[in-house]
């Protein structure tokens, strides 16, 4: 538990999470390229971009940067999230289930 506490208190946990996200993107896109199955590349980028931008905002907060950069990361997350919703909506033809 001390290691986890240190990782969280120092902000290094966010660095680890961002590395995992990069690996996740590579694995998902690689699977799509090799098999032709799985999520589309735009879907992967939009979905992971939303969460990744939130993590970047958290990292910036830990690093004590100005509020403008934190706000920019949060706006980026909103744009990725909105793009993801629009992309999914169009893929389903606007249908609801």
C-alpha cells in the first residue's frame, strides 16, 4: 500500500496510466489491422482520447501548471467525448435501442 500511496501522492500514477493507454491504443489498433475485427480506429482514438485528456489534465494539476493548460486539456476531453458520441450516433444511423 505504501507504493500505491507514493505513486498517487507524487502523481506518477498518472504517468503509468498514460503509458498503459498508449499500449492499449497500440494493441487495439494492431488487433484491428491484423484481424479486421474489433473497434474502428476513429472509435478507438475518440474514446481513449476523452479519457486520456482527463488524465493529462490531472497530470497538469499535479505539476502545478497554470489553469489555462488544465482548461485546455479538459476542453480537449469534451471535444473527444462529443466526437465519440457523434461518431457512434452516425454509425447506428441515429437509431436508439
